[in-house]
C-alpha cells in the first residue's frame, strides 16, 4: 500500500510539472507560422470599438499613468504614424516639387523688367538678414533630420547600411533636439522685426488677383512685402509656433500633458512640418532660381532699383518720399 501511495505522488508531481507545457502548446504551435498577436488584430479592433475610454486599474506607486492598461486612441496614433503621415508627407513634398518643375518649364525664370539698372537700394539690413538665415538654416537641418525619422528606414537604410544609418540617425536626433531652440529664437525675431509690414490688407487681394507677376507680365502694386510674401511669413510664424509647442511637448514627455496629448502633439508636429516644408520649397524656388535679382535681397541686402520698382513699387516710393529717387538706367528686356 505504501508503494502505491509513493507512485501516485510521483504521477501527480509529473502532471503538475507538465501543466505549463500543455498550456503553452497552442501558442508554441502558432510560432512557426504566425504570431498570436497578429491573429488577435480583429479581436483588438472589436475591443477598442466597444471601449468608451481608457481601460484602467489601480496602482499603489506614485506614477498613476501605470494604471492605464488599454488606451484606444493609441491605435489611431499608431496608424497615423505608420501610414497616413508618410502618405501626406510624400504627396505634399513631391507634389510641390512637381508643381515647381512644371512652372519653371512653362514660365521660365522671371527676369527683371527693363534689365538691371546698375543702381541698388537697401532691402534688408544686417539684423533682418541674421533673423532670416538663423530661421532658414536651422529649419533646413530640422526638416532633413525629421524626414529621416519618417522615411530614413525605407530610403537610406538600404543604401548606407545599418551601421551608417544608426550613426546618421543618432547625430540627427541630437541636431534636431538642440537646433530646435535656435529655430524658435529665429521665429520670434522674424515676428518682432516684420509683423508690422505683414498685416494683410486689400492691396494683397489686388496683388493676388493680378497674379503677382508670376502669371502674365504685369505687376500689381505692393509695399515692402507683397501678398505672396505675407503668406510665407504667416506660414512660418504660425506653423513654426505649432511645431515649436508640439516639439517641446515631445522633448519633455508628460511634463505638460498626458499620453493622449503626447500622441496629438506627435501628429500635429509631423503634419504641420511636412506642409511647411512644401511651402518653404516654393519660397526657396522664388528666391533663387525662379526670379532674377531676388536672392540678393537676403544675400547682400541690396536689390536692383528696377527689380524693386517692378515688385515693390509703393515701397520704393515710401523710401524716397521727400527726396528724388535715383534714375535707373534702362536696358533691353532679357530673353527668357
């Protein structure tokens, strides 16, 4: 009888040891083919649809966020980051490049009417150009490093390899974080320096109706900044403010908002950034290749008098009010 009891105890012990293996059998059987998490996707979606809010429990530690077990908004954020943000970014940036290329082929470079006069006037002083280039240079770095976060794995990783991409991504992360403060300073300086000259008015509507010199051959009246430049200015100020605030929330997570706010900040940051990049591409085109004489305004600060009279005639009149403006030397219109 004693031997029978010993054997029974051994069988019970063996059965208890085998229970974990039996319970994990179905999960292990799924591993070679497809993860169980993938098979649960539809069930997760149904669960998220049934939930009216976060599924949370109770915790005794100081961090109350740890009590949140399921946050349905997280799926919307994940889908946006994986698919929608890249689609919107690709359409905005590549679409703008295509539009600019087509416009250049049709319109060509916008030449100075009457040719260069050989006389110049001061368009922007040194401090104004500093504010512009501080904002512009940092935005270029922030834009490139931000695009690397979104598209780098697909575009650069296959070209430069995992090690090269890791080094580039790490350097880009530091550049993106630290140069963001210089960008914010530049946006503030631009606002303080130029806001008084960028208040929209009826004159800007007339400028847009006339095509602003981009369509046709005529030029509408304009002061220091025309309607198109005011659109760029407010895009940079408002878009830069949205990028800056959302970026601060992302750099200092959970200091100003909860997890839902973090996800919203991420989506706003990505969406506004790609739209602003597309707008700045148009600005770069007009200020360099697209229009003769435009780059010198932010290069040396001096512009040709004929250029100024063609694009900002009222500004020239205001500059020389009470004194005689220099007489420009007429030249034949350059062939386009």
